[in-house]
């Protein structure tokens, strides 16, 4: 016989395919077999139709196309015999799905088989319908399925219930037809039928509120009785699993009780006793018992409040954490995270066990336990828990250090009780895992240090000690060189010694050694080296005796291949050598930053003891008030097309700190837009984030006045030279020149102009607040618009802590003056003003547009409102 004729047995084809040594041989065998099956189909060979379909199913499972055999399934289903129907229905479920149009042709055959006298054929039809039923088939065949739920044979009732689940999911409108039949299945004694009936009830409750209410009133007591009977039932060999009677039925019953008890106090009261019995009587030494306990805990957590039961459930989860099985510990951690929302104190009792899970060898358990510890921490336990986490940081795996470091930094920033503790913990983290600390963390630390004026000496000494032992940690090196540059004289003179620290002897040369080591480290990146150069410049003023040594260090980078370092080296050497008269003023200490100015508006979850920039960002739907303030990064929105300009009272800490306007300069050729390019705020503060000019000869705004026959001056020579201090061409960045002893042009004062030719507009109005904009122009400068914003309180409550912020697209520049106050009296009995200056670089082509954000307090509640102004008068 031809091995690939239609009469080839299935086992022979499988043997031939498995004997193939290459994929090409297998494809050849399948291709020949498919050709033989096609020929048999064309000949309408009834004798081998079932065999051909069986072979097609095997070929389909290998991944080859078998669509040409779909009609053979329908022919076999239409046959009279059970063997043919069995192969036909199996092929139907395997080769087709509900999206196939050919499936519509089988509806009539299914209806006939559902009414067949042979219960096995009825079972085949129910099985197929439950697997591939479409919405159209569900509507046509739902009455037959509903009738079969009362069939005499339990296997048919079970299959009808499973088929009903698919029908209800496909057509939720049919759910009401199955409510009474499903409720009747809950009284079944046969466990298989009872389990399927319970699952049908669960799905009915999900899609129909009517079904939920009916089952809650009529079936809750019966389900509690059934569960009690199962819990107390004697040994039954046919249902026993590890000494527990039918744990699958236990779990289904608990799930249905959870659905019925959720949101209903009466139903929850009915099931309290049986839940307590399941929780206390179920043995936890076998996996089946643990599965039941887990479902019991989830049910207790979901139903209406019962404090005693919840404590019992959380104690069960605490026992799970001591289990050797990783899966059990993982699900326990998951459930404890949910329990944190309902009973924090009960979870706190298992804090030590949870902390041990952070040190587990399994990565998934470590991460989940760390998230749970983060939720557990509050103001009362932050110190011991942080100590445990930092102690583990040293021994933790490299791949886990990044997550652990991020959580510790967030915890310290969020719950720090005092600044000295915050600084100590952050230095420990930087010493152990400084390479894993993100930039915004050490930025925030620098700002907090600058604000803690009474801890400057303590901090710089602590950083010096840490640098001696952990100089390989990049973030620690950056913070250390910044602090030594700022407070190096306090380090040498032991200023501000605290009782808790030991005396330390540091010479001026030792302080310079730190910056020199940082700049010469092979692993130091551009940011660290640039910060080290700034530190050296400041130390040259703090320690005049070391000026020559510092000059020798910085001069080495005059020819550096990195243009940023090369430029800094040239400029700093110029300051040291040629401008000693202004050096001390140029590199004096950064002014102390006020905490409230730095934070702007503190998020509701942040404590008031420490100011950091690690507040998480918030997403505000349109028209929805948020009780927490936007963070600084969101406020500045450096990476978007909108460049906001926060008011000085609301978070523009760089402007207050440097005393310069940090808004981008006008968009002219050669202008260096550090802020528009998304340069990091703190890097810009440290003067290391501004990209250097790529070609000095191509910057006409600074060098256009240099004579043709003269060599171009170095940037700082030009800036500091009296003959070039008043050029007609505007400087590249007024804020930089202001730093160099105030050579920049002063910003114009906003004049009062009440006789404007432009009409006033209502820029923002809500139920609480109204903002009106008045407009005026400066003579001879049509690009610049002066706006006076007048704010009025429309509510009957006083508004306090008022902060107004605005954002504009990149073609606009915006400057905000401080508001006239931060309190608005109720009922419009007073107003507050704030002046804005907007420069339109595309005046005449594009109109003004502005986004507003207003934060304030009313009745001790933080409110944040947003809006957009598009109705500016023409000509602005």
C-alpha cells in the first residue's frame, strides 16, 4: 500500500513524520499526506473520512494549514453514528473557532444533537457548544441548554452548566433566563454538578445585578449550610485530597460567598461563623489546606467589616510567610499588601517576618516584600526599619541594589523626622550604593544640605570621612566635592562641631586633594569632573595658599578633548590669574534656600520636616481638583513644548537661589538654550549642565564686536573686560553674566498701565476663584506684553497659601513677578494682583496661549485647579 494514500493509518503517518531528520523532510511528508487527503476529499470517500480528519488534526497541531478540511468536520457531525460525530466535533473544536463563517452551518446539527435520545451525543454537542459558541449560536441554542440543566443524568447537567457559562459571557442579556436553573443546581448532592453550578452563579453575579440580589437573598443561607456540611463531612475516598474533603468545592463555595458578601452587611453576618470555622479547622501542613485558607482569607478581606475575623485572616497570612514554599509566601505578601488598606495595625505585627522576606533568595519575594515594607513605614517606625534596610544594602545582590536603594531614598525623604537624620541616612546610602542612586536623589540632598545652615560643618566633615572609604561611589563623590567647594573652610577649621562627632584634622591641602582625586579618577564622568573643577575654583578663593596648586591642576585641562572641561579650565584659570579682585565675590557661598520656596507646594503625603525633590508626579484629569501640589519637575516641564514660569512664591527656587532669571533667553542665532534643551535643573544650578558652544567663531551675539585683526578673547576675558561690557548685541545668557559681578542687563520693571488699548479678559473662572487679565505694551517693543492678573475669591471661605503658576509654548518667554499677597478674602471683598511679562518671538504670526495652574488652601484643604487661556486679544 502507498504509505501516503488516504488509507494510511494515523499511527503510520505519525511514525513517518517522527522519522524525519530535518524540517525539510517533515514538510515533504506533510505535503504528500495533505495531497492524499485532498484527493480523498474530492472523491467524497466516506470510508476514510474520519481517518483523514484525525490526520488533519495532528497536522494542525504541528502548525501546518488545514483549512481545506473544515467542511469534513460538518459532514462527520451530520453522520448518524457516535464514532463519526465524536471525530467531527473534536475536529470542529480544534480546526475552527467562533470567528469562522462556516460555523453558522453547524447550528442546525447542534440543535438536533442537543435533542438526541443518546445522552452521549448530547454530551458531545454540549462540549462543542461550550468551546466555540458565538453570540448568534448562543441566542439560537440557549433554550435547549437551559432545558438540559434539568436533565436526569448528572454529567449532562454538569456540561449544560458549563455551556451556560459561555452563553452568559457571550450574551449577558440571556443571564435572567439562567438565574432559576442555576439556583436549583446549588442544591445538588453531586459535587461535579455543584461546582459547575457555583461557577455559573459567580458569572451570573458578574454580569447581572438582578442575579446578584436574587442569589444573595435566596441562596446565602443554603451555601453556608453546604460549606458547613463539607467542612464537617467524614472521610470520603472519592473526594479526599490530602485528608481534606473536596478542596475544590471548598474553594468554589468560598468564592461565591465572597461575591455575595461584598457590599452587603446582612449576607456578611450570615457567613462570619462558617468562615471562622474554616480558618481555624483547616490544616495548613498540606497544599490543599493552604489553598482553602488563602481563599478564606481573601473572602474575609472582601466582605463587610469584622475586625476579629480580619485579625485572624492576617495571622494566617503571617503563618504563610514562615512557610518554606516560595509560592505560598508570595501570595501571602500579595494579600498583605491588600490588607494594608483595611487593617494596618494587624499587618504591622508581622513586620519582622516581612523584613526577613526582603532578604530572601527568591527575587520575586524580595521585591514584593520590599514594596510591603515601604507601605508599612510611618513616622513611628521609620528609624528602625530604615536601619534594617540600610544594613541589608551592603549584603544585597547587585541586581537588587537598585530597587532597594530607590525605596530607601524614598522612605528617608518621605518620613524623615529631622534633617540631621536625613543627611546621615542619605550619606550611608551613598557610601554603600552611590552608583545606584538616581540624579534627583543627590540633587535633593544638596538642596537640603544648603538649607541646613547649622549642619554645614557636620555634613562636610561626614562627607570627607565617607569619601576616604567610598571614593568609588559616583554620587557620593559629586555631593562631597560640591560641599567641600562650598564649605571647605568649615572643614579645615572644624566649624560647627556637634557633640556626636569626633574631632578631625584636615588641612587645606587635604581638602584640595578630594577635588583633585575626583577629577583624576578614571571612572569619573563629565558631570563629576565639571563639579570638581568648580570646587577647585571656589577653594582657590577659600584657601589662597593653595591657589598655585589649584591653577596647576586646572591648567592641565586646557587642551582636554571634552570641550566642556576645556572651556571651564580656560575660564577658571583666567579668573584665578587675571581677576583676583572679583574672584571672592564670584565664588561666594550659595545663599541659604528657604524650605517652602524650594518645595513650592508640598504634596499631601510628604512630611513637613524635610524638603526634597523626590515627590512623585501627579496626573490630573481635566476639571478635577487634586489635594496635592505639583512637583518641581512637573512644574518646570523641561522636556515638553511648554516652558512654565512658576512664581517666586511657588517653587522657582533657582531664581531665588541664584538671584537671576532662569527663563530661556530669546530665540536668536547662536543662543544657548540650556533650559529648553532639557538640561537638568540642579546641573544648571551647579553650572555643569549647559552645553558648550560647538564653534566659538560662530556665535555672533558675543563675539560680533571683536575686531577683524584681533585674536578673539576667551569667553571670560570678554565678559570681564571693561571695553566689552556694554556691547550693542545682547549677551548670550544674562544670568551667567549676572553671576560674573552683575554685568548683565537688568530686567525691565513692569509699569502700571490702566489705560490699555486691549480689552481685559476673564482668563480663569471656577466656583471658588476668578482671574482677570489686563494688558499693556512697552513703547517701541511690540513683542513684549505686560499682563496684570487680578484674582478674586468668589466663595464664602477665605483662600490662603495662594500660588499662581503659568506655562507657555517655546516660541514665548514668560516672566512672573511675585504676587501682592497669598491670601484672598471671602465673597470678593478684596483682590490680589500679580504681574506677568510675555515676549512673543513670532509676533504677528502666532497668538498668545497660556496654561494656568492655581494652588491654594480652603478650609485647611489643598486645592489645585488648572485651565488654558486661548482668548487673548489680537495684536498681542
